[in-house]
C-alpha cells in the first residue's frame, strides 16, 4: 500500500501533520504527535489500514536510527559502540528477524547480562495498538483520570433526556455508560449503539485539542451542526487519555464544523415561535380615530384604537402639584419638600410619556394586532380570562408541530408545562410558571433558540392574567414595540375639578399612566440589538442629544467597508474627525468624563488589536491578510468601538424618559422585571462584538478588500436603572 506513496504525497502528509502539532515539528517518538498524525491522515481521506502501516513504518525507521551495523548481519546499539568503532564489553548484539525487527542474540561475552528493561512511559508509547494486543486493559492511572471518567459519565447522563431514542435504546445506552465508568470493555454491539447516538469531536485541526462528545438531539444519527448537543469535557493530557480510551473502544469521530450546505437548523430556531406565526386568528385591523381641540385644531385630544381610548392628560404646573402633594400627605405619609418635588417631577414625566404615546398612535391611519385565539378580546375580564386559558393550548400545539415524530423527553416536558398554564388561576403562579418554562426551554438545545420569541406571547398572557389589557401589534405597526398595554384611565379626566387632587392622591393613577403604552420584551436581558430606533424616540434633556447620537450612528459606514465603498484611510480619518467634534460637545456638556474604556479596562485600540488576533487564530480572518488591509481594519474597528462607547455614555447620562417600557423575563430571578421609562428606564450597554461576518469585496478598480461587518450596528443590551 505504501509502494505507491510518492515524495509529493509524503510532503503533503508531513506539511499537514506539522500544521496540527503544537510546535510545527512532527516527532514520531512523541505519542501526542503520533495521535495528530493519525487524525491528519483520517482528515486527508487515507484509509485506516494505511494509517496503521505508515505509523508502523515510521516507528521502525525511528527504531533503526538507534542501531549500527557491525558486519555479517549483526547490529549494536549506537550508544554501545565507541568512537573507534569497537563495541563496548558486556553489551548485547542484535539481528533482524523476517519482519525486520531487531532481535537480541547475545553479547560479546558468554556471561552477558540481560539488558535492563526500560521504565514504562507515563503516556502509552503506542496508543494505536488494539486493547486485545495489550497485556492488561486500560485503567485510570490516577485520580485525575478517574475524575475525568466520572465527568464523562455524569455530563453524558445529564444529556440523555435531549436525545430522540428509538424504543429500548436509552436503557441500553445507560448500561454502556455504566460499563465505561467501570473500565469494562465494550462489545461490538455496545459500540454500534453508542455510535448511533454519540460521537467524539474530531480535533485534527486543533492546536489545543479538547475532549468533547456530540449527541444527536433531533434525528437518530444526525450529527450535523444545529442537530446535536455538545458535551464539553476539557483539554490536556488527562482529557486526551480518556479520549484515547474511547477511540480504542471503537467510538467514532465526527467533524467539529461542517460546511454551510451541511449545517442543519435546529428543530426550533429563531423567529419560529413569534406570536404572529403561532396565532390562530387572523390579524385584526382597527382604523385609528382622532379628535382635535376646538381651540387649536392641531392639538389631538384623543385617539381611539378599536375599543381602546387614550385621552390627552393636561400637564399641571409643577409648583401647584408640589403644593397639592404637600397638603394631601399628612401624618406619617407627609412628604418632605425634596420628596414632593421628586414625585411631582415623575408625575409630569408620566403625563408627557402618556401623551407622547397617544401622538405616536395618532400618526397611524390603521393599526393591526395579532389574535392569538379566534375572537380575542382583552377589553373585558371575561375576554382576558378566555385568552389566558385558550392561548397556552395554541402555543403548545405550535411547539409540537416543530418537534417531529420522535420528540425527546425534554421537549415533551416543555409542551406539558405550556399546556398546564390553562389550569392556573392565581396570577402570581401563572407568571412564575411562564418564567419556569422559559428557563427550562433555554437549556434544551434543539428548541432553546425559540425561547426568546416565546417570551413575547407568555408576557402578553401573564399581563392579561394580571388584569392589564395587553395586545401584540402585527408586524411593524409600532417601532421598537412588541406589546401594547391599555390600563384603565377612564377615572382620570383633565376637565374634572379634582384632577390635580387625583394626581397627588396616590390612588394609582400615576402608576397606571406609567404602565400605559408600548413595551419592548426581552428574555434575560435579550440579545444585543441595534440602537437606532430606540435612540430616535427616547426623550433627552439636551435638545441636541438626539441629533448628535443619530450622527454617530450614521458614521458607521465610515468605519465599515461596503460593497460600493472600500475602507480607506481618508474615510476613516473623516469619520474620526466627526467623532472628535461630537465627543468634545459631549464633554463640554458633562456627558463624558475620563477616558473611554471598555468595562474590563481595555482601550478601544487594545480591543481592536485583540479582536483581530482572535479572528485570525480562529480562522475567521485569514492569517496571511495583506498588511495594509489589516491596518485599515485595525483603525476602523478602533473608531467603531469608540463610537459605540460615545453612544453609551451620552445616552445614559442625558436620558429624560423613554416613551416605551421594557419587560425583561429574568429566568435567573424568576421575575418579570419592568422598566417603565420614568421611575426606571433602560440604560444602553454597548456590545462591541455582537458577531461579525467577513466580506470579501471586489471593486471596479480591480482591487479586492477583506472587511468585517457587524451583525447589528452599534448593538447594545438594555439594563434597568432606577430613576
């Protein structure tokens, strides 16, 4: 088989082998390097038998280097022959047998002592010899290896409920794990069953290989990306020893990454469980009706959407409201002057926010809303009760429709939990169960990407269960808004003589004002999302802030090459100059203090350099990237990160109120955390790396350039801050 191996083939093998060893210099005497050679040959498509023969030949060649001929077919160890060519006394002599192996035949003296046996190596000298050829079966050499075995057993066992088992196979698989933990050899039948549901990660291209097991989570035998769970078990000598044990037993490997054509979507991916896709009823369309002031026809006094009416609330004089608050609150509830001023300020903000919401809807001619169930009506207690009982069945049926014919036990548990919402009467327990569903779903790999989308539906159901009429706009009816709530404000009439007293009385009208309007829904803080829409509708104290932040957002293409405009030093310099002006304005207005640094203390330049190095190490960016192209990327990323930090600092320091609320379904605390935009609001936390994609653009002048484009421009998470 090796007779047809040309020098070109051998050069290719050695080159690929050198890429896969840590120091770039393959050494056949190094057991780890021999493992890398076997993985390299497998990756290059050579048959297993070829790999075994080549390894044997290389070991023989390595062995031959230890001997020197003394004539007549006799050999001595090189160390046993002096500079004069004479053999040292009392040393063994060797000859080759029919297989070409060196066999000892005696020494120079009749009473030659037997050469002492070498001490065994800490690492198996030949990890590719079958167990049957070894004198004893593999056993953990130390506590570390035993702990790693236990970790394989425990972590794999914890994933069994996420595997789509054929009947009876799960119990057999558990017995196989028990055998492995007890260091018992596995039968051919055991190995066949194990390989049906689990594979070892192929590490042939890794400089620091890890032990990892992939388990199919969607269809039996499907180990493509998107259809498997990864069980991470670490790196290092101990992990490799356990990995060798699995390989020796016959466990197969599978590729760590697959081509784009082979990547399979999970059973439930992102945007699969949006409320619009799960809804049973057709979207309902309402004509938006408006009334105007008799005194000023440009002023809208009310907006009606379906049966929901929003009426403009008069903004009271600040001093009059403070006086009313001070007079009404007596005894233990009496407010200090400072507290009365603070409460008056928040009340006026709530009124402004409510009126802004009304005007936002007034800009619409028609408004469409999703109907999760046919004939949905959240305006009455009976309608809300029906929605919270029938809605979960609609959600559960939709989830089941994506699970296929053989759902895992973990998937079936999630469906059962969603269905159980229909039987819960207590609003607190209802909300608790919703959060429990999201928490568990987020841990099931085959469906976890749908948890964030399901959040919107579960929050809507929970709010209606709590008596707050809440609906989901269809499509892009209202920017940045996932849900709209309509608390009852019919008792708060601006024309009522007691209007000021009601605002000051603390009877709940202010709280209700704060809850009214649009809501952005997230799970566990949500993924980083683009800042543009939220910034453009947020109200700031400084009249120029919105304009300045919009300029920052519009600069992103100066720092990110496009298909039509390549990155150039001039474009980057132009963008930097504009950023310099904006930063100076912000510092003059005391919105930025100190150096612009990331939370870990890194400068924007440090981040840019580290990010490019990381991309090149991972292969996201070519290692041989043209130096000029690399410098442009470094300068552009530096300014991009700087712009994001300026957005964050200015937004957070100058925010007055937000005309939308945020609801975070926090599965860690088990609570729906609400920031209403007034008493609490959402600060922006810039995310410098929301995920980038490499683009290779070819331009009309014949030049080619590699650029990195972010998945979301100036992405950031929102963090709840108490006003």
